[in-house]
């Protein structure tokens, strides 16, 4: 996995955690749901990259 992709995926997950926390703190359910969705997307991309690396080696 390239370092750039790894950083992008980690950033997306972190952004999602921040959104979720902000949504929870303000009672904004939509923002909280968007945050969870961002985390799932980042984690899924990370898993996909790891899978690609597994088949490369």
C-alpha cells in the first residue's frame, strides 16, 4: 500500500470520527450518521488496499 493512500484512508476515518463526535455533541443525527459513513468508507478502502498488497506479494 502506498503511503499516500494509507494517509488518505486514515484521514477519512479521522474526519468521520470528528464528524460523528460533533454530531453527537450537537444532537445532529444527520452529521453523526455522515461521520459513521465516512469511517466505514475509510476502513473499507484500507481493507481493499491491504488485500491488493497481499496478492502483490
